C-alpha cells in the first residue's frame, strides 16, 4: 500500500484556504472592528481575506485564500492593536485626512492619530490647509492616549520655538552667570566688613585713664 499510495504533500495547495488565530488585548478589539464595522470592512477589502472574526476575549481568527493576503491582514491588525508609549516619536508619517480642527496622521499601517491644529505649527493657523495638505509627510510625537485608545499627536513638539530669537538662550545664560558672580562678591564684601568690625576692639578704661585720674584713685585707696 505504501508503494501504491503517494506520500502526503509537504505544503498546502495554493488553492486551499488558510486559517490563522491570534490573540490581542480585549480592550483593543474595538479598534479592529471600528465604528459600525468600518475598519474591519476596509481590512477585508484591502487584503482580500475571506473573513475576520474578532471576539470579546481578544481572539481574532483570520480566514484567507492564501498566505500573502493572510500576512497582510495580520500586519494591519498587529499595527492597529499595538500599544505605543507617550513620548514616542514617529518619523515620515503620512497625513491621511485634514479636518477643520486638525489632521489625521498615520503613524503605522492602519493606525492613525489626531494632530490638533494647535499642534501642527509653532505659529497660529486659521486652517490646517494653510500649512499642510493630504499626502504630506511629517514627524510627530505622541503626547496623549485617551481612555478610548485614541492617539493625540504633536508636530509642534518637534519644532524649534519660532518666537525665540537666536542667541537669546546664550544671553540668558550669561546674564544668570553674571548675577551669581555679583551676588557672590557681595557676600565676600559683607564677610570682610564684619570681620574687620570684630577686630576693632574698644580701648579699655585703663588705656583711657589720665595721670590725674590715677593719682586720685591712689589717694582714695586706704
């Protein structure tokens, strides 16, 4: 029978469906589903996988037609559920959408954050379009994560202060040093004056006495 039956295939057929099960944090499941299922639908359309089943306990099952679409959807879900830290800097990020109150910046595939209009530039902006447009790439810093897991980004935090004049930092530093030196000299002068006053001792009564005073004191003594 072993001679007649062929050995099992070492690899799956390219036409066989692929199923992958992964675990995410339960509070991140809503990020995969999105508002009204919008996010999960976009993943299905972009990757071409058959189905994505995200459960409340954090179990996500992906059914795909091939390994390529499976890996693509898995990477998107991983980026959506990643836990960035406040203070992290993301370079060369694309602006996906511009709203009247700011711009939505993609820090990772499928993961966006809001850069408020007050955080887009060091100078005042009436509209976000005055400085940027969709498709521009900027560097942003993560400054806050709210209770819903939404990211608040800042571009201004990575920009030099436009209102600060060149060399003002040096002037402030030199002036502070001068003030310290003057204050130190004053202490030295005050200490010197006090020490001189202590050395100046008033003359004793014997030194101020005259010959007549001495004679009278001798005559009065028994």
